[in-house]
C-alpha cells in the first residue's frame, strides 16, 4: 500500500483554497484587498489556483494612501494585468479633499490610519460583503484574536469579544444587513511559511524586498526611505545604505533593515536570526501598546 504524506505547505495551501472558495460560495460580493506586498501577492496566487482554469471571480481593491513605494505600485499594476482581474483603486487623498479625514502633521505624520475611512467608503460604494486579505495571526497579538471570518458591524467596527467559534473548520458567513466580513485565508501561515511558498511557487515580488542601495532618513535609530512625504526635522540624518524591507506599508512608517540579502534563502536565514519581529519595522504600530488593535476597532483591516 502506498502511503501519501502531505507536506506542511500543501496542507496550508489546501486550507487557504478552501477558505477562498467558501468566501465565494457564502457571500454575494467578495473582494480581495491587494496592496502589492508579499502576503497579498501570495493570496493572489492562491486565488488563482482556487478557480483555475477559470479566472478569479472577484475584483482586487487597493486603498492607495498616495505614499506608497513606487516599486510596489508598478508591481501591482503588472500583476493584475497578468492575472486579468479588475483592480479598483480608491485614494486617501480624495477622503482628505472631501474633509472626511484630516492630514496628520508633525514628525511622525502618516496616512496609514487614514485608510480606514477610504476603505469603509469603498465597501459601501460597491456593496462588498466580504473583504479578503493577507493578514496572519503571527504578525501581531491583535491579529491573533481574529477568526478566519471576522464579522464587522454596520459601522465597520470590530469587537474582539464578539468572535464566532470556528470548530472543525466550519466557517459561518451569515451576517445581518449592513454587516460585512473580513476573511483571512492565510491566517494560520507564518512569515516563514509565506517565504517558503514564494520560493516553491517561484512567485515574483517587488524589488524592495531584496537588498538594494537606497537614500534613507535615519530617525530614532530606524531607517526610513527618503521621500517628499516625510516631514524632516533637525535630528534626522540623510544617509545612503544597502537595505531591504521585510514588510511593506507606507513610505512614512515602514523602516528598512540594513542587509545584503538578495536571495530568498538569504532573506529567510536573516529573518530567523533577527531579534525583531516582522512588524517591528512598522513605526505606526509603535504609537502605543495597542496601536493596531485600536485601528482595527475603528474599521482598519
């Protein structure tokens, strides 16, 4: 008798594909939130596999802060063209112009938190009842509190105390009128799993994930990409170094790692050796002990 032992990555892939198919089966108008980062790129590959040879049956949505890395936007446009999917882009700048949110000022100004209003407006505009994204439980403690189907109320708010049980992988997509769900198909993956899968599938990534020479702003011991979006102060130091980015957010709040790792094996080895977490380079998460959870309660993804 032949015994088949399924690999760890195959098990994760099967679970994620099951979740994506359940979203499409249970909801009327799902969408995939796509930033051009490694997690949403991995999610795009899983969605492609879930429905192959048919096309992906839902659009991608990007909430563009206007402060993105140009390499990420270029990669985003290239990938959606290759996949043949509809890309919907909504801009934080429009929310600012409409006086719905106010631009932050000062040294640590960022548009990251402002995305929430733009996202909720887009959900209402298109009537999306399920938004899939690449958040993972290992990223941050507030992420670990969420179920795979995370229900948001009619104001887009999330309550950690009102999470549904998900026994035996049974996903409950029933919602009341006005509510919507954030679904996390790779919730059970780790950062290492994502990199292993990218290597296995030979998935392309934006160049900023690999070591490259860049003009930087050294601030509070961290290295931020030099850009017109940063509000420079006297204590900031302009330097140039070879760096890479472990996670991708806004240019104003995503710090780089000094590194010469330009291959996936080198990156994985360096990540394992690092004493910092993946989101340790996200300056917006350091505003308070519960910064991300507070943003999520207000409707942030």
